[in-house]
C-alpha cells in the first residue's frame, strides 16, 4: 500500500485575547518530557508562537488519525500548563503591531533578512501531505498530473478566514499570504526529473531565494523523503479532516502514478487559468463555484469534488479508504469547512466563541 505522512502546524494564542503567544520553547520542552511523545515528532516553525508535528510513515488512515490525535492531546495539555491555547487555525485572527519573535535558527534569521515584511506576517499554519513515490522520475510525472486538482483540494481545506481582526473575505487567507513569496502557486509542468532539478537549481542560483525550502509551490517533491508533498491545505480544526484530505491526496497521487506508468495524456491548463482557479478556491472554498479547467468556466465546487472522487475512486477502493472519505465529506457538507465553521462561531458569539471553537475542536474525536 502507498504510504502516507501528515504534517500539521499549530498556533499558540492567549485564551482571552486571541493574540499569539511566544511560548513554543517552553511548551516544546514540556512535550519532550511526555512519555507519549517521541521528541522527533515535535518540530519548530518560523515563529516562536508556532509548533509543528509530523506523523510517522503510515499505511492506514487509522494510524495517521491516532498519531495526530495523540500529539494534539499532549500539546493541548502542555499548552494549558502555561495558560496558553493551542489552536489548529491556519491564520492568527489577531496579531500585535510588534515584530514577532522568531525561532532561533540561522535559516529563519536569513529568511527574515531576505523578506522581513513577509516573515513578519507569517502567522500561518498549513497541512502538508506526503505520499510515497517509487522514484523521482515517477514523482515528477505524477506531479504534472495532479496540478489541475490542487484548487479543489485547496477549497476543501479552507480554514483561515480571519486576519487583522476582520474577515478577509477569503476562506484561506493563508494561501493568499503565500502568494507573496517569490516562487509560489501551482508548480509548472516539468519534462522529467532532470528538468525539475535543473530549474530548481537555476532558481536557487539567482540568489532571490535563500534555499530550496523557499520553493513555496503548492506541491513539490520532498528533498528529505521519497515522497511527493502536497502543501495546498490549511491546517484543519479537527484531526479527522486532516486525515480526510490526506486520504484524497494519497488517492490522487496513486492515480497519477498509475497514469504516468501508462503514459496517458494529462490536462495542462494555461498557467494564468490555473492560477485564477487557485485564487478562486482560496476565496470561496466549497461555498460557491470553482473553475472547471477543462472549459475555463465556473462550475459548482461540489460538482468539481464529485469529478475528483470519480477520478480517484479506484485508488480509494484499493486502499480501503472509500467509506472513510464518504463519511468525512458528508460531515463537511453538513458542517462546512473550517472557514465556514469559524465564521459561524464569530457571527454567533464573537471572539470568545471563536476561541472556544479552537479549544473544542483541537482534540475532538468523532
């Protein structure tokens, strides 16, 4: 079975004001003393108000869910010891005017020096899905084939509507923020693995980006693992929704690998159309229309999701994931994406209700 790994990034906030709290160092130290947590599962992000975890290599969705829920439970307990709320939201709804504290790593200081205005607003948290691939050449060909589906995956994942004490008008403000980095959006089509490497090396050689890690494409080949990494998703309010997105992406990559092996033709939309589709997905999520990249016209997002399910259905069946995905999507259609749930909480009870949503969903088990 094709392997799967999930990375989640969380925000640490004050439970009363909702402002980011720079206590990641202390909370990490507390987590490292927790027997239920492998220290290698605790990772630091750019800002010292963020903390990250990565599941082990998983074969089943249950493994991935159990790993995420275990970490979330321990993170919740550790954060509360310091009077902090750990939140699985993809943007900070509020920030202070002062420049944020960085995690003390040389690379992060170099990032700040290269783009201080962008780094100063990097209160954003993502869900990264790693899917095992046979080799780099196959991975590049699969990457070419998943490109048209990245917008609908983005739409499903939207969980960052608030920014600077107001509704941004986007389901995923995180994705809009990432558009400010120099290499962003959906990756281009690559001829082969050599072409992929050549073009990345050329980008790094310009000096515009400090290293390969600043290739903020929504999907890329991992430099650390034999995986294709899809980075289009906002971190999710609930672990089960992260696993739902992981299941769909695994099925998508598995299907793309099979198509690459069969050397089937693939849809290669004009880049400006694909970019517009991604922007539309970040704005409207699943609540409105999406761009049908076959025709360049708008179509209901739900219809686009049905097309994705038709495309990856055999892969979901083969992995035994169909029932999980159907149940997960039924919950999303009923409750809405994270962005819809956040807006509903804010409308009904303001900031206290929003913070309560963060608290109640972090370790929720359906």
